[in-house]
C-alpha cells in the first residue's frame, strides 16, 4: 500500500526549465534524503521536549474525533471517477479536528481536519483506510524539506517565527490565526498534492452552502477549550449535523501549479467529489477519546490511485511514523488498523 520513495531527479539550487515539468510527476531534489534524515532527528528532539513523547508531534490537541459519512457523488466528471471515487458509494469516516500547536483555543493557531475513510466493504476482508489530511490554510509555509529543516533549526535555537516570516518564510504571515468560528464552519485544504490517476490534485473541504447557516452559527466562548465546546454545543446538545463539500483543484499546468512547491496555491476550477456528513452525536466518552488518540492518520494511508506527491509528503511518511512509534511506545499501545465498526 505504501510506495517507496522515488529517486532524486533535480537539484533545487538550479532553476528548472519551464518545458521540463510534466503534470502528475514528482521532481525530488538532490540532497532530499539527507534533509529528511536531519529533519527526522531534529523533529524527534523537539517532539520529545514539546509537546511531549505521549502526544502527536503535529496537531497534538484534539478538538474532537467524530463519526461521519463520506458519500461519493454520482455526477463526477469521467476523468475523475477513479480509485475511491470510481462509483457512487457511502463510506463510514472518522474525522479528527485539531490544533496545530497550542492547547489554548484562544490564541493564533493552525487548525486541522484529518479524515479517515473506511474503504473495506466486506467485514470479513482486512481493514483498509484512506486518509486525507487538511488544514485551514490553502498553502504550506515552506517550499521543501530543506526549507522546513532550516525553519526547525532556527526556531529550536531561539529565533521567533515572526522574525522568520519577515525574511525567509513570508507564507508564515497569516498562517496562524485566531479562531472566530467553530471548526465545523471552517474550510480546510490539503496544501500538498496527491496523485489522481495519471494526474495530480489538491483537496479541500468547505461547509456546504445549502445548509441552514444560522443554525450552525455557534458563538465561541472565552475558554481555552472554546472550539471543542462549540462542537459539543452543535453536535451533542443541539443535535445539529453539518455537511462539507469535498473537492479537488486539478493540476492543469505543471509550471504554475508545481508539485514540489506547496507554497503555491492551485487555483484551477474546483470539482466536487463527495459530501461529508457529520451527524449529531456524543463524542466525548473516555473510550472514544482514547480510541481517537491511539488512531493514526497519515497521507501514507492511501489507495494506489491517490498516492502522496511532493517532498513535504515524502518527509511526512517518516516523520509521522516516528511520532506514532514514540507515542505508542510511551502509552504501551500496539498499532492497529481501525475498521470503522467500533462503537463506544
């Protein structure tokens, strides 16, 4: 299920000729493997110190893990009806909403929406999951793995992120923001690209426009847990569900929409592939909270037609695995593949 890393093809210190890039292809830079090794080593040190070995290295605070239905649309244009989206079907899904860094919901942060789609249709077959990892910003803050490594070195030695935003990391401006609405009313993007058959796409999810917006307008409290409280208020107390449109921006030009630079936003015409329906539910039982925290989301949990692309995703393969191993070892948990049939 997990593909091996492609071999290096290009050197990022030299410009790429505009006629060499092709849609759907990766162009790993020379030296990337060494950069990934350095990133893994440094990330483990930072992870162990903060947020701690028992928590996720990325997005450690869960705002809520909720069950949903992932319903593939019946009107997908022919070129995109492949893999998970080959035919109309409803799958069960588990979605974890999260904070990127801070445990206080009132401060500037990145929010995440990690979607696990349970694709096994026969309960006697081995469990197979496909994960989509999205964040509430259309682009990533760093161009490639080396750029991330340099950022981590700088911040771990005392350089404020705000200072880096003024110099070598301009995409950091506005990357963190103060939440003004519930996670159930935000939009989320994959930031990084993914294979889609012979092409490439970026994913995004946004609240469907046809639902009753005033009912969803839950005001945030002045609490460090205000985002989780807003989700509980809507889904558990008021028993109001929410729908998200799940869409893609296809890569239509390999030069203006590069695979290897996730700081560039893809602005091709969006195509809706599915509807995510999060139904009213209670999601704060201790058993479900522990289940969600012991569950792993990774772009490398994928179906063959939708393989992760680009250097940031190639690094995530190892960084996320390292984080999972440290976390599960700390808690004495054995890694298992959830089936989607769990109940609490």
